[in-house]
C-alpha cells in the first residue's frame, strides 16, 4: 500500500500543474481575444466613418459635375 502513495501523489501533483498551466493560458488568451475584439470594433467604426465621408465626397463631386455642365452650357450659348 505504501508503494502506491508516491506514484499517485506524483500524478495528482502533475495533473494539478497541467490544470493550472491550462487555466492561466486560457485567461491570457481571453485577455488577448478581448483586446482584439475591442481593436476590431474601433476599426469597424473608423471604416464606417471613412465610408460615410467617401459617400459625402462622391455626392459633392456629382453635384460639382452637374454645375460644371451648366456652366459649360452657358459658355457654349454665349458663342
């Protein structure tokens, strides 16, 4: 019976160490994943802002194109 105690204790300590390492690695991965999710959220906000600004700029260019056509028509009518 005494011969069994040392190997069982060894394996229990080894299993405890493995569980502890796995737990801390999981916590570290959770923190990293949380930081990544926050960064991706900020990136999405920046992309949405850039997209809306791009759409606004496109609309202004279309408006300027129409105005330029009107001015061009006026200049041609003068000739």
